[in-house]
């Protein structure tokens, strides 16, 4: 990794390091809430063995058929209960890869070709990682999750000022635009504004890389609110979300994970990785991002053995 470019992301600042990493330091049939159309190996104990989850966020608005949506975000998360360590790796949606259904294209299309099974297989084969479970959430699902937990608190280090934000969630013409703004500094965000913060693609000097950092920041804020949940809250949460969240993790295991999540209270044990240059570079086919696998794979296998 010599000569690599990395950014450490403590609370709300960036600092340079020379390690070549972008890090924050200091499937059974689906059910509505908790699912996978692909066979998975038995999941490890949520309180002992390490496990890896693929988080998928989709445009599920009316521009797409329900089973053929793109994934706006793909985040690999590895959790090691014994050491209380968490690693999050954001995969650029425009990364040009070998797709598991065949051929090459942007990785955000894997889900549209074969649902979570194709997305899992694509990430698994290209990054050389084992994935135990997945969680898929649609745009409305993100709004409902955040509203159901009473909103989230973030310090918006990447303010959003977007004149071309898609106005495609609540009816109307799905190709329309609207102006949105999420200002910098400490913010309490409801579901709509949190979605705007993680979804906007315009006005961020770091482009999709900045958006990846925003998405991880919101995940951290949701995790913080999850400390206040108990297993008794899950049925009500499931009812509020409806069919907008699907996962291969059974409800009983989610309940077992809640006490575990409460124990992850040291932010220095949560590592955040975003594949900035030199791990990736532009000028790929159809505006895609080209991966430098010689750099990416050693980094990934260090944290996702």
C-alpha cells in the first residue's frame, strides 16, 4: 500500500495518512422485514463468531419495476463480537465489474439482474469475500426506519445543496426534480431529510465518494439510536416499515443482535473505508469507475478475511 492516499474520518474532520486506506478511526425466501432467495451457509452465533452483512439501498420508485431496481448504495459490514470491532466498506455504485449473471457493467446493476442473490454473488466473486447475510432497503424504507426511531442526529460535514434532486418518491412525475438543502453543522434529521442527505449526487466536491461518506455517517447515527431499542420494539418497527426492508436475517436473530449492538459504544472500534483514488479512477465505460484490484483486494482481505 506504499504511496496510497487515505483519509481518517474522526467525528467531523478529515486528516491525511500514508497507509493507503480511507478509514474512520478515533438466502431462504424473503419476508417483509427480516430475507434471501439464495441459499446461505449457516449464520454464525450473533454473540460469538464474526459475520459479514451486505447492505443494499435501492431506488424503488416508479421509474423501475419492483424486481429490477438499481442499488444506490452497497456497503459491506463485518462485525467481530469478540473484539467489538466493526468495519464498513462502501462500494461505489458505478464501479465497473464482472457481474455474476454474466458480462461486465456497473455494480449497481447486479441487483436488477437477479435480486439480492446476484448482488451477493457479484460482490463475493469480485472482492473475494464471504457474505453471511444481506439487508435491502428501499427509499421509502429508509424514510420509515428513521422516522420510526424518532429521527437521527448528525454533524453534516458534507452539506447538500442540490437543484436537481429527483422528486420521484411520493407520486407525481417520476422524472421531475426539486431543490433540496441540508445545511452544515449539527442537525436532527427526519426520514425525508436523512434520505436527501444520503442520496443527493450534486454539489459535493467529492462526488459519489462524498455520498459514500454521508451514507456511512447516517448508518452510524441509526446505530446510535438502535441502542434505545429493545426486542419488544421490533414488531412495531416491522409494521411501520412494511415491505420496504428485506433481509436474510431472521427476526429472532435481530432480537439477539440488539444487546450486542448496544455494546459497540466505542467509535474508535468502528472502521470506515471508502474506495477513493488510487483504489479507483474514472474514465470507465459508460461513465463508470475503474477498480485497481491490485490495491483493493489486499485492503479488503485485511479487514474481511
